[in-house]
C-alpha cells in the first residue's frame, strides 16, 4: 500500500475504531465469574465495565470505535486465572453513558484511569484495539508508576499521521447521514475477503448498537489528533499484536518510539482476538510476561 494511502487509512481507523491459550494459564471459561461494575468518569458519565480473576499485573482492555467490552470476553476468561482482568465500555459505546459534552482521546484516557482507580489497581498493562490503542497511550500517561506497558491490537501500524478537521468532519457526516450503511462499509473493510461470514455478521450486529449521536460527536472531536505527540511522552514499553490486512511499518513507528515491537498474525484482519483467539492469547501472554519482568 502506498505510504500516503496507508496513513490515510490509519487515520480512518483511529476515527472509527476465545479460548484460553497455552501460556495464559487461564481458568476454564465455563467456570470464570465475570462481574459487571460501574464507576463515574471525571465528567460524571457512567462507565460500565467487566471484571474477572485476580493477580498482578492487572490487564485492562479497551475496545475500538463502535465496538464494546464484549469484544474482550474471551480474554477475560482466558487470563482470569493469573491476572485481574478488566474490560470497559468507553462512553458512547456499549452500556456506558452518552451524556458527554467534551469528547476526545484524552477524555477516553481519563475514563480508563477512572476504572483503574475505582479498582485500586497498582500495576497494570493497558491493551487497546484500534481507537483503543491511542486511548491506552493517553491512559498510561495519566497513570505514572502504575502502567507498566501499552499493547495495541491492530493499531500503531504507523504513528506519524494527523486527523485533519476535514477528515473528521467527512467521517462524522457520513455516519450522520447513513449510520447503518457507513457502519456496514467500515466493517467490510476490516476483514480479509474470505473471513468467516458469521464472525463478520456478529461484529456488525454488535457495532450496530452504538449511539449514532455519540459517534457523530466523537468523530468530530478527533480533529487534530496526532498520536505521535503522546507516544513520544510514553515512558513505558509500547507493543502491538496486529493483523496483516494493513502493513505495520516497524521502522516508522520506531522513529517515534524506539523500543516499539510488534507481532503480525498472518491472514488476519482488524480483530485478531476474535479471528485467531488461541494464537492471539499466546502472544499476549508472552508480551505480558516480558513486561512484568
């Protein structure tokens, strides 16, 4: 893919947004107890999140744009035997509130910090898919001494891009005019053509529940966001587990964050944790173990 086109697509990805694996030491998924909890964001919006297991470091999972915390159910079950595992619905997504006046990735980072503080977590690895990746960086910057690493999931293919006001406006207006059609088109672009049609349909079904009004406001808020600025401030390791649908430019990312490293799963799209759960969990367990040393 031409570099300019790749960066344009990566900007769009930021705008949009199961079983236990060897090495994860997860509990039997049929026995894992997942508890639903709530806390308040700094602006008072209700955040709904799921919690399972115990052990440090805690693993905090952030979904991508238009998704929800259920995208991480497999990881909560797989890792609950050895880690406190948490997945939250960002405001405007899932069951969390939509009554927010100021939207943006720094605000999403503050939402993640609110959950970490509500759970009194002392040592955390923050994992974010798609838009959740930059949100994870923003959260880590707000959690010095507690965040020990950030792991992106099909994100951080490049960091040197900026979402222009025009790009943000066009994306927001497209979803405002035709939410269902724009969402369907986006979902199709996030999988290889021969992906499991049942999985693609299930992802589309979950994403269709997202509030169009909240998404319109969120898309507009991303104008001017440039992830490199925040990544350069990050003092903890940055890692990624990516699909190969869109190429990961290791050299370019390392010009921003020298210690960046990534695992790329072959013939995998935007949701490795759903498409290749056992392989994904194995790589995640290995990275978490490395960060924990």
